[in-house]
C-alpha cells in the first residue's frame, strides 16, 4: 500500500476541517514527490541548515501573449534558480536558458547565465506584485510556445 493511500485512509478518520486541509496539502506534496515532479535537496553539512526544493512545471504560452507562469511569496526565498526551455509548437524550434534571481529586501535582481538554441521571440520578466514575486513570459511568436522549467528555491 502506498504512502498516499495510507494518508487517504487517515484523512477520512479526521473530523477537524483545519487538520483535514493540512493533510490534503501534505498528500498533494507527497504525490509530487512520488511522481518525480518535486525533488528535495538537503544541505551537505549533515546539520539542520535547511532544505532546497527543485520543482518542475510545464505551461503553454499562447501566441502574442503575456502570462504569469510562476509566483512565490517573497518571504519564502532568498534566491531562486530557474532552468527554462521554450519550444515553438509549429516549427519545433527550441531555446534553453538558466536564470538566477536574488532577493535584496524588496528588490529582485536577475541574471541570465546561459542561452542556447534557436532564436525565439520569447522574453521573461521577474516582477514584484504585492508580497509575491511573479515570473511573466512574453510570447511574441505567431504560434504558441510550450514552456517547461525547473525551479530551485534557496531559502
């Protein structure tokens, strides 16, 4: 019996709605771990220095549009690393890049470290919206773009 099946059975026995919600969130997180969508990286010191989390996402960015593909509370990180891959749906041209963002009080500093592949009219913006960071993708291509990215959160 899988761990998430055990959680399902336990969840049915809990009557407190607050506890039920927390168990449900835990179940979703464990499902991500089982499916390989989320990977936990512990610090190398063997102590209690913290945990970093890699998460994988896929989004379709419609032609000639701007969408928000990622959002995090500013309090949840000091640095975020992104590995992004775009693929245009018609021509199958693709481009990859690595982006690093560092939070400095209420500012975000971003740096694109590497960009490889075919030229695509796709850009990104990192913005602060209220108390959250947002990653916006601007697709200026005449066709949809499939976007996949992995995000590493460094607390």
